[in-house]
């Protein structure tokens, strides 16, 4: 190959490379393309809203004032049942509940007994996700018996409780309640305290 032919071939090769590189250089540097990051949505907070029900097991302490003579009745245990409904707004939870506890506390040496408790409550509390702390107040009724039939004792109840969701709509709770019930016709007033372990299901 002659010197002229070699120079001609070199020139053509250089021109071809320049033409091929020109568009890429003209467009500037190419930015690296990355897929957008996927952010997982936070898990929704547990909701206490809706109907619920369950069973309770309680320790019962009873003190009765009979015609201005205060007596301690025997400490007993009680089995109970409760049904209720909650509404929830943010962390604030409120609702109503009907609860019944079956027990028979006796006055030592006498035939008198203080029997059962029926409560209709308004509850309000705050939910920390799957843990609910609440208080309640409402109306209560209990039976006072002896050698004759006595009228029912009626009054109010107050209390505090906490419950935690365990999974599969099941929750467990601990609750303290104080009831003051009486009847002026027979001059009897009772104070009934219960500490209850509760096991419930949210529908």
C-alpha cells in the first residue's frame, strides 16, 4: 500500500469515528436512571370500635350498713358476663356496657346475704393501639336477702380498667369496680367492691 493510500484510509477512519461519537458528545452526559423507592405503608392502628362480649372472674368484698350498723360480709368470688359496644374517634374510645356478676356474700352468724350485681355503664378511655385504658360510671342493682323478701338495692358504680388485644379478636382485661347501692325503705346500704379478670371477644 502506498503512502498516499495509507493516509487516505487513516483520514476516512478518523472521520467515521468522529461522526459516530458526535451525537453522543453533543447530548452531554447521560444520567443514571434508578427505580423509585417503594415505601411500605404503616400498619393500621387497632380499632376497638364495635360490639364485644365476654366472661369475668372476680374477687368480691362487701360491707353492708343495716340500720346504721356496719358489717363486713364474707369475701367471695363471682362469675360474670358482659356485653357492650364501643365507638372510636382517633385514640378516644367510648361506649356502653351491661355486666352481671353472680355471687352470694353472707353475714357471719346471720341469714342475711348480699347477692349478685347488675351494672349498666358508660365507658370512656384512650387506646394506645391494642391497649385500652378506660374508666366508667353507671347504675347498679343488687339483692339483699334474709328471712323475709327485701326490696332490691339500687345505686351507682364507678371503676377503672385496662384491656389488651391478644389476636384473633380476643382480648384480656383487669378491672376494679366499686358499687354503692341501698334502699331507704329498709335502711340498708351496701358497698360492693370487685376486682375482675375479664376475657372477651370483639365481633
